[in-house]
C-alpha cells in the first residue's frame, strides 16, 4: 500500500481506502462487513469512510461493531463521517451549528469512537451562512470530536470562501474535499479545484471511482442480478447512469476500455482504479464493494498503476474524449 499526505497536512492516508455507501446495512451485514474491512485493513487500508446519512446511521453502527470486534488500535485508523442528512426533523438536516453538533455527537456514539479523524460537510447548505458552518466545524475540532474538517461536493468558490473566513477569524480551515472522481466525471478534480491544491493545499478523498460499477464492465451487456443498479431502492441511480443517451455512450466506451485493459493483462476494475491513483491531487481513492472478492480485486489495483504508462493513458484518453480543457494561455 502507498500512503499519501492528505493535502497540506502531516496526516497520511492509504491511497486506496474503503467506504460503506449503499453496501453496509443494505447489501452487507455485520459479518460480511467484518470480512471486507479486515481484507482491506490487511491490504494496508487505514481510512474507512462513513456518513450519518448512510442507511440512516445503520452503516455507522456496523462499522463501529466491526472495529470493536477486530480490536484494531484507534491510532492505526483514520475514520470519517459526514454530516448533512441526519433525519426528518426541521433541525436534522443541513449545516447549522445545531445539526453539526448534534449530528456529530450521534455519529460518534453509533461508531463507538471518541472522535473522527475527518468530519465532512456532506453537501453545501444553501440556507446556512458559510460563516456559521465554519464556526461549528472549528468548534467540533476544539471539542476533540474531529481532527480535520472538509467538504463534499462544494464548489471551489464555496471552499475558498470557507477557507478565507476561517483564516481571517483564526479558526481551523477546511483541509479536504470529497468529490466524485472517475473516468466519466473529471471536471472538478482536474480543473475546478486546480488553484485550491496550490493555494490552500486541498486534499481529496474521491468517491465512486468505478462510477457505481459501470467502470467494471459488469453492465456492458445487461444488469446482473443483485448488482447495485438492480437494487429497487437505487432505481434513481440506474436512471442517471444507464437509462440516458449519455449512459449508453458510456457503456460503448467501457467496451473499448475493456479491450485496452485486456491488452495490458489487467482487469477493467483494476484499470479504472489505477487511473484515479495516477492523479497526484487524489489523496485517496475510496473504494466500495458488496463482496470480499471485490475488495481483493480492488486492492490489487495498487499493483498495476505502473502498467498505465504514457501510451496506455493516451489510448484511454482517446476513448474517453472528455479531458477538461486547460486554462487559456493568452500569451501563446
Ligand atoms: N461524499 C459523497 O457524497 C459520496 C457519495 C458516494 C460515495 N461516497 C463514498 O465513496 C465510497 C465509494 O463509492 P462507491 O461505492 O460509489 O464506489 P464505486 O467503486 O464507484 O462502486 C462500488 C460498487 O461497484 C461494484 N464493484 C466494486 N468493485 C467491483 C469489482 N471489482 N467487480 C465488480 N463490481 C464491483 C459494487 O457494487 P455491486 O456489486 O452491488 O454491483 C460496489 O458496491 C462509498 O462507500 C462512500 O464511502 C461518498
């Protein structure tokens, strides 16, 4: 396993990490979660990602039980949770001081831990002033409930506004962002955040590196039984990923990508994950899995990164045909 600094901090995260969205509490019970997390941990994963909104907190309960059962040293783990969707009451959603404090405390109880290493604002909240959220996240750190805080799916402008306010008021600034990043979803990570890496040392913990499984090639011919896009509850995801013209064109691209992977003797999931790992602004690639075998396969992506040399990356780029444009150099 490779360990990368999380942005401009002294903390190291495993380049491949493991998260529980959709899976824990839906497809994966506590026993299977234990086997999955143990497999990931044995492969060197130290970062495990969660959120108060995953299965209404059940996912955090399962992760907490697994960590207790495994008896891992807390200092060997980097744990996260994300606050935004905590319930149906008028103050159970969003990023008010009240919900950040109460949501974080409830998450810590469910995970059976005194603190999370990373506390994320799971989305921007259009109704709470950013200043209130920054004060609240700083307070969670001062109370010892979190070590670092960050955002998820915030625009560069929102992140910079939070950062500048924190600096001006001598509060803890956001350190990391959790954006979607994969072969089909590139603009924010490759283009929009570019200045933030340089200016504020932003780290990234990227999600859905396999585009919910699309980039494994498993949906190339049909929707396999039991797979994520066959789950009734996630019909909305299938609609976005498969039932659109863009979805169809993506499947055609995956078919071509599979043959590039075959040519260099690796699998499609390995290639898609290794492609994310090649980006040095990615601090960690959060993988997801519904079986232990998938965890094993995904961890092996670490061993094939070197196979994605300049020629292979060029072939992939030609197939994807979606590279975000460079900043215009008006001098040349
Ligand atoms: N911040 C956010 O808003 C946000 C949003 C989403 C996710 N996340 C985080 O990021 C993590 C990863 O996201 P994700 O689960 O969407 O990742 P992903 O890698 O895009 O998709 C994972 C799913 O793909 C399938 N899969 C994985 N490995 C496979 C393999 N080797 N072969 C075949 N199928 C495979 C499995 O689903 P099936 O077997 O069921 O098909 C698995 O659950 C989440 O657990 C969560 O912690 C964060």
